[in-house]
C-alpha cells in the first residue's frame, strides 16, 4: 500500500487508501484500471455496462444479433471475466467494486452477477438504488454503496434501507456541476444549484445521521466531481469526508481500459470544449464537444420534435435502458443511441464517439501517466517530473 498522512478509509473491515476510482462506462474502467488501482491499496471500480466490447469472442457471438436476452448473457459473461481478472491483478490488496447504473434495464442481473463473481462492493447510481439490499441478498460480505447528490436523496435511501435493517457501507456524493457522465440533478437548470456544494451537503448529511440515530463513522461519505488536487482532498477529509472519488483523472491514466485516442480527447479538452446536454436516459450529462456531439446538438430540437416510440428505434437491439428517450419517444430526453456512441468513443473513434468528461482540469495537464503517479500525487501532493 502507498504511504500517506491522510487517514485511511475502512470498508467492511478492510483498511484502504482514501481514494476511489469511479466506475466509467462503456468499458473505460474495466479490469485493467480497477485492478491497478486496487493493487495499490485504493478502491478500483469496474463499470458493468456492456463489457463485451473488451472481448472479441463475445463481440463475434453478438454480431448481427438483435436478441436482447442473448446480448445480455454475453455481457454477464464479460462482467464475470473482468471481475476475476481485476481480483487477480489486485492480489488481495485494496478493493474491487462494480458500478451498476439503476437506469440500466439489466441492473438487477448485473448486481447479482457482480456479487456471484466475487466483487467486493457494488456501487449504484443514475437513479435511486432503493432495491439494492434485496438484489445483493445472500452476499453480506459485499459492501453496498449508493451514489447520490444531495441530503434529500440520501434521506430517502436511508429511510427505505433502514426499514430493511440495512445501512449503506458508504455513500458517494457526486456534484453535478463538476462530474463526468450522467449527472444527479434532474433538470439542466439545477446543475449549478449551491445545494450540491460539498461543505453544505456534508453538514446536512451529518445532521441527518444524528436525527436518525446513526453514528458518523458508520457510513463513510465520499464526495466526487472536480476533485483534482491534493489540497482539495485534504480539505474535504478535514470537513468529515472519509475518502474521495475521481473519474476523469483515472480515465486518462496509462492503465485506463479505453483507447489512447479516448484519453487524448479528454486530456486535451479545453474548458470551452466541455458541455452539458440531455442524455437519452433523461438525465443531464457532461461530455467533450467532439464532432458527433456538436452535430447532434445542432439537430437536437428537430430530432426531439420527431420523437416517437418504437422498439425498432433501438439501434443496437440491446434495449440497455429501462427508459430510453430515442426508443420510447420521450421528446425532452436525448435522441441518440448512447450505447453505440459510447462504444465508438471506447474504440477511439474521435469522429463518432461520445466522450464523457468531468468539467475540471487534470492534475497532470495533457500528460498520460500511470495510476501509481496519480495516486502518489493525490495522497501526498508530489507531482512527477512531466516532460
Ligand atoms: C468517461 C466517464 C464515464 C463515466 N461512466 C459512469 C458510469 O458508468 N457510472 C457511474 O456511476 N458514473 C460514471 N461516471 C462518473 C464517474 O464515476 C465519477 O463519479 C465522476 O466523473 C467524478 O467526477 P470527475 O470526473 O470530475 O472526477 C463516468 C465519468 C466519466 C468521465
């Protein structure tokens, strides 16, 4: 485990570095990244969505297939392989978690597969994870970690889970103004609301714990979004956070599972290139304004005007989302196939891909460096010599 003066994070009795690498789909955080992070004593997270893209044999089996059940099965096989490979790399160090988005139609099967394949934690966001305790039933050793954005959402989840005699093992608090991917603010105009600022949310959640008779230490709180310096981490831990979660800085590491072009697009994006827009999942999202996104946004209002519900509108046949703006004709949501666009980004197709990214600058600028150097900087403030 790397050295640091920062206090450790405890999860299910394991002593960990207080850094969590957030789940990043499609395929950006798979076994290579999550395993490398865990190996150094921190929390590495595999994003469970559509992992077959990393397995040529499974891609071949799914080619020209539009049978949802068959495609889902291939993705469960891929998830099992990725978890086993990450645990192998971690060699008993750190923690290997699996991220499951509640908005994904197969979320229940993905949680069950993650638990059965040996994931040490399940992290669930993009919707309220009210049913997570039941889905993970029979696996009491697996830590359950919701992702939420404000004290109100945390209160709802706590009340529901306490009736089931279960508490979250930690809670990730993701700030919609800074995070990459889908954002936890229901409407675009809420993204900058000060109610999401970390100091206020931490204070309100500690008060909520007190009112509900929960000790502070029982549920570690993990802020996420825009955390890009050692100083920010130190300050958040001083406010009572138990760890922090980062996405974008890990997406551009050497070990990140995405194509080098993916890392280049994220690392070289200027502040004015990073935009928020409505995703097909009905949530705002943040990404880099690459050619596909710029073109889509130019046509967005026309496409939304033409929205109509039809199962054949699901381009991949995967029917990945419970509710999809394109397939279900929801005019106020996005009108594109998110699975195809994210898969194109993972492959490094700069022209066609959708490249999720957080809003803030990166610790090492445009440099692509190993996970070890990133963790050393986050834990101690020491930067490598960058050419
Ligand atoms: C490329 C990318 C993909 C992401 N995919 C997911 C995902 O599948 N599920 C999820 O819960 N969060 C996802 N996120 C959010 C991250 O896990 C993380 O919480 C967030 O990006 C933190 O903000 P930061 O990027 O400023 O560090 C994604 C973020 C990025 C940059």
